[in-house]
C-alpha cells in the first residue's frame, strides 16, 4: 500500500520531485567517479559559494519567465554593477556599504527601464533585453578601459564572497571540535521550521477541504527531507561552516518564497503568467506587474554582481559573461515552465545547484571543456522536454 501511494505521489508531483531526484543522482554519480572528493565538505562549500551569484539571478529570472518574458541583459548588467561597486570604493572613496547600496539601486533602475520598454512601449522583452546586453557589455568595457582588472581592497566587501559566519563556540571546544556549531544550530532550526510549516500547511489544506497526501506518505516525505537537510548541514559544518554567500542566498530565497506564496503580489504575478488577458480583466495591472518583476530582476543583478566581484576580490572586463544563460538554464532545470505561470523560487535554487554541480563534478573529473558545454546543453534540453511532457500529461 505504501509503495503504491509512493508511486502515485511521485507521478502526480513529478514536476516538484524531478529536480530533487536529479540532484541526488548527479551527486551520487560524481561522488563515486571522484572517489568521494565531490561530496567532501571543502568541495561542497566551494560549490555553494560558486552557485551564489547564479542562484540569485535564477531567482529573479524565475519571475520573469513566469510572466512569459525573458531577460538577456542580466549577465553583463551584473558584471557592470560589480565594476561600479569596485570603482565606487577604489576611485570615489565610497565605504563598502554605500557602494553596495549604489549597485543595488542602479540595478533596480536598470531593471525598471527594461520593464518600461516592455510594458509601456511594447518592445518585446527579447529585443529590449538584447539591447541591454549590448549596452551593458559596452559600459563594462568602458569603465574598466583604463585600469583593466580593478582590485578591491575592502576586507568587509571581500568577506561577502569569501568569508564564513563566526562560530558561537570556541574552535578548541571539546564539544564537536571539528564542526561549526552555529551551522549545526541553523540546520536544526531549519529542519524544525520545515516540519512545522509542512504540518501547518497540511492542516490548513484539510480545513478547506483540499486533497492532501496519505499520512504515511506525508511522514515519509518529512523524514526524508529532514535527513537530507541534516546531512547537508553536517557536510557544510565540516569546513568553516555556513558562508556569508550562502546565508545571503537563503535569505533571498525565503523573502521571494514568502512574496510569491503568501502575498497578493505573488498571486498577481502567477495570474499574469497564467493568462495575462484574464488577469487584466480581473483588475490586475499587467504593466505594473511587469515593471515590478523586471525591477526585481535588476535588483538581483546588482546582488549577483556584488557576490561575484566579492568572490574574485576584483572587477574584470569579462565579468558576467554567459551569466544570463546559466540563470535561464537553472530556472528551467528548477521547474519553471516555458509557457509561463509555473515555477518556484525554491526550485530555481535547486536548479542552480544542479547546474553548478555538473560543472564542479566534471571539473573534478577533468572533463574537456567542450564536452562540458555539450553535456550542460543536453541537460537544459532534457529539462525543457520534461516540462513539455509533464504539461501534456496533465492536460
């Protein structure tokens, strides 16, 4: 009975479970082929830090694709804003926090500009963002023309991409001396919060008469995800603990998840993505939602540029190259539908981890770069085929 329910649950929720299955399979394969190096605490910590700047872009891109648009400008906009932050600190005398705020504000304005061209002028998002791609590419080259690579001396700024949360216990503590105790505490709280939220959502769905999974299946799901979260926490705690990059990404995910699932704005975004004409007739301003979503995308570009420049401790003339393709791929792998109206920011985070895990694993295996591009392209095609197939099955 349990296995029958399990098979039924997987089939009915294949879009949601598919990315997690893919992540487990990929990590298992690379763990075996690299002799366990892939799953080591040091490599997982590096992987999550490398994923940070793509993950925040994928989160912003999720909403853009949900409302049936695309933004090709995000890569070089991120690189340009990272360079602006570096110049603000090295040439203009800005403190790090002011440079960060300036980059975020400029990113939001750039996103609003693209949104205005799409929503109010009527330019297709592909064309408007392609123009932005060219403009920001030129702007990045222009601001780095004299100096080339701009070295960032700020320790505070550089710690964002390379630093870790301080532990709450001394390093030489006799209690788990080789593990980061604060990370363990955060992981335990995350598991408790997840189970509490899941139980509350199930109770609410039962109260309003919605269908819920069988109790055995529900318990199995809670146990499985709790174990996975516990293992991830244990691995991360084994090497310096949680990084500031990961902490920032998780905060962004929580904020966007709350907005998209618990607010009127979130419902309007998905309504526009599902059927723009019907949403407009229902009183939802499609133009306003488009401006907000593209402004949000610009904000994430600023954050991505900051994370990338901080990780490199410099701004370079090639920063942002292909970021837009990585973000789009991560969003699709994470379950965003090319038809719009479907997709979760949590899924895009998992999609970004899957996508970057492929790169990390193949690098550890010494796979030729040409084959890496082919494999990543094949995975993207598979994700889109998966989306189309599952939508047809439900229709």
